[in-house]
C-alpha cells in the first residue's frame, strides 16, 4: 500500500509518499520560516495563503514521473493546528482522494510525530515519548497506536516557544531554537546558572515562563552590545531547559518502568537535548530520536501515520473534518466503523 | 473546445453561503445552503448528491468552476483547494469566477438591469466592490477593477446608473449611498411612499434604467442586499468560455488560486 501524506498544520507545507514495504518513496517540503521571520512568529493568515500556493507544486515535485494512480490512499493532517492552514491541506488532500475514488484519512499531527521513528525501523509502541515543539511540550505514555496517556504537560509556554521568546530578547532571529543553540556554543558555562524549572516539584509537568523571565532579568545586567553576555545567557537558558526536559524523562522512565524513550518534534533536533537524553540510555533503556528531517513537521510522517491506521483496518474518513484543538488522549485505536 | 453538452461542476464557498451546481446533459442542477463554518464538509456532500441525482460521476467531468473570491479568506481557500485537488487528480481545466461578478449577474437577471454595483461585506469596516455591465451575450462583464475599501470610499463612476447588490448594502447602506451621491434617496423620491423596487413595478416593458433617466447625479433604483454568490450562476458565466475553450479564462489546476483583494497583515 502506498499512501500520500499532506501536512499543513502550521508553517511547513509537506508532502510525502510512503510505501508499506519500501518505506519513504519521495517527499517535498517547503518551510515558510522566511515568510514569518519578519513578524517574529507564525502569522496564521500568511501561513494559509502560502499553503494554497505551494501544495500542488510540491505534490508534483513529490510524484515526479509517477502518476496519482500509484497512490492507494491520501492522508492529511486534521489537527491540532492553525484552522485556516489545516483546512487548506485537508480539503486539498480529501478532494484528490475523492476525485480518484481512493480512501482519505485525517491524521492527528502529534500521533504522526510519535510514530515517525517507525519510518527508521524502530518498533511500534509501547514506549515513552517526549513531544517537544513550538506548540507542545508533553510526556506521553504511548501504549499502542491510538492509545496515549498524558503523563506531563507544560503549565505555560511550550519549550519551543520559550526558545523563540528568549531568542527575540537576545536580538536573534526566528525560529529561536537553532539560533540559541548556535549562540550557546560560545557561552561560558557557570557564568550564569539558571535554576531548572520545577526541579523541586514532584510530577512530570513542565514550566518555562519563569526561565524566560530569568533570562530577561539577567539580560538587564548585560551591556547593549555585550555579545559574550548574550552567549552566556543563551547557554544558561539552553542548559536549564534541556535539563528540565531530561530530568522529567528520567523520572518518567523510573516511574513507568518503560524501557524505551522516543523524542519527537522540532525541539528534538536540538543537539544538547539529544546528547543529554542519550545519557539516559543503557541499563536496558533505549533512547530513540528521529532523523533530523523527521523532527520538523513533514508530509512523510503524516503518510506513515495514515498508512499504519489504514493497515490496521481503520475506516477512511468520508469528509474532511479538522480540529484546531485536539488532545492526543482523545484518539482511539484504529478501528472499522 | 468542448461540446455544449459538456459536464461541468461548479462550487462556491466564499461567503456564508455554500453552493454547488452541475451542468450535465444540457441542464443545470443546483445545491445552495447558508451554512457558516460547514463548507469544508458540505461542499463534498453537495457534489455527491448532484452526482447521485444525475447519475453522472467524477469521470464524466470536462471542467471545474470555482468562486475565486473575494470573500472570507478561509472559504475562498476551501474552494481553491477543492478545485486544485479535483482538477489535478482528473486532469481537468479550471475556470475561476469572481464572486462579485456572480452576484452582479444574479442581480441583473433578477431586476432586468444593464449594470450593477456589487458590494459585499468584507468585515473590519470595509467592503469588496466591483462594477459590472451586462454584455450583448447577457453576461456580466467587469466595468473597472474590483477592490476593497471603506464603504464611503468606494469609487463610483460619475453618472453611474444601475442597480446595487450584495451583502454590504445591508451593513453599510448609508455610507455606500453617500458614495453613490445619495442615488438611492433620489430614486426613492421619484415615487414617494414606495420602495425603489416598487417604483419600477407597473412599468412593464421599460428598461429599469430608462425609468431613472433624468435623475441628476446618476441613480441606483434597486438595492438588493440579499443576493449571495451562487455556483449555479458561476456555471452560467463559465460555460461559454469552457465551450469556446477560451485560454484567457481557463487555468490549469496549479493556478486555481484565490483572489483576496485585501492584504493579509
């Protein structure tokens, strides 16, 4: 079975073609980062306008010399995400499938992230998953496909959002993650030490707004053009944020007795996070992260999630419904209607 | 070039109305519903029901017509995404039709008029506007550029004579009337105690415009605020270009794009 995947939940237009035996067949991605950068964050209307321009050119690029006939089903992101952006991809994807009399299926964006590591040969759940992006910071017990338990969530900002905001304070570009990572490499450890958020609180929740405030307060002690000082702040922030994520994962592994940890989402591309999470491995614990290109939003992971559900016998969606808000825990295992 | 018997599907989702129409076997079947926020699903249901009624299928289609805007941004994108998906999957030519022009066509037919000023509510204190004149073929043709502006700033050609239509006349009637040089009031004054529409009744056979000749500063004697874009009207506007194979009006699926008129930020 060969499934076309379409991702338009935020600021990436992604198309992917995944085959049940051959894996990833082809993919194309357009990142709108350059469009949103002048605004310091994603502008929903700009995002939707660009999706509708890029979907068909990217589909053509993905298919190359292949025909739509080779596609057995179409999967599209049905939520959560920006409503206007979601609708564009969902209606486009559904109409492609509908016009050819093929099954269409709406996919949960976060489930697609959680299952993306299966594209690189990782076995299916159960595993613990750390979902980290500009919109989410969650620790999830993935018991099975469609059966997720939320163990921890952020009480305020998503970690990616905190990276963006601190980057802006430091006069860095958008998105903030890669920028902070770059600047932090020149930072001096221990010049500033930011306390790890929620370190003394039990449980598995996260908080990043205090850390953000701490960065701002520290910044006031720097001179205007004090590059060294900025780098030191970037490093202190990155260490505390990553430390908090890693510490919660350590706790969750201990509490659940689960032996596999999967990182997913855009922030899973952060080098320090990958390094620190790797240290949790050993003693029978396996830590898995997606390849770099699978961390960011993409069409391949949507195709993969759709393929897994259709193969498990899920009934296709008769209409393209989308949901801006859609808790992962509301998902059901694949089933026939 | 397509035969007159071409099978053509038209859809529009640009306003609170959602509509679909199918030209098949020389006749047009239509679906129309006021359905805010349900366009993404309803449009598929409407098309399915048209196919069911006619026995036609997606494989029979010769072309797709869609309302390219202006209108609600999300709604216009739903129509464009639909036209792109179906157009690409089936390799069909696509005809984008202006939503303002569709309202103009419907208004001119309903009131037997030769020109129309269409203004649709664009929210945020603005309106989408466009002026249209009825051609020899009976179809509305643009008489100037479409645009978006506060109602009192809608540019109206001096001596405009015709009818007014569109949802903005409900919301911004006074301001639009001012932009027209109070033409609505003048029209009303001609027939005291009656509405402008009534004023025209009882004058069978006369062109409505004629009835208003002599009104200084131009005149708009009818204000039809209830008309919304309708896929069946778009079908009517697009069929001649499809049958003639007019390369200027037909695009490939990748160019089935919305016209927003208003900038995004």
